[in-house]
C-alpha cells in the first residue's frame, strides 16, 4: 500500500492471530471495522413477546443464583 490509512475494514478475519498481528504491525489506524457473515442474527428478530419475557423474568427472579455456563442454553430455549 503506497499511502497510510487511518481506517481498516476486515471483510473476513485472517485464520490466525499471527496473521492479524502481521497485517496490523506497521499500521497507524484509529478505527478498525469487522464485517462478519453469519447464518442467523438475533439482532433483527425484535423484542420478545410479553409472555416470553414474563417466562424468562419469572425463571430468573425465582432463583437466587443462575449459573449461565450450566443453565444459559436452557434459559435460551
């Protein structure tokens, strides 16, 4: 690249951290953008219905503690 850039866009990530480090090694960037492709995005699915929210809230409020590592997927279902 003949001239410096202050912004970089990764359309897909390199395969290893070493490749990322080598790519950014001589860069003086102020912003880094990632454009990643995925099959399903919950971002666009909207807010859950009132009944679903109530069920989730009830499940959480009735327990004193919730272990998200063990019970996170159950809560998602």
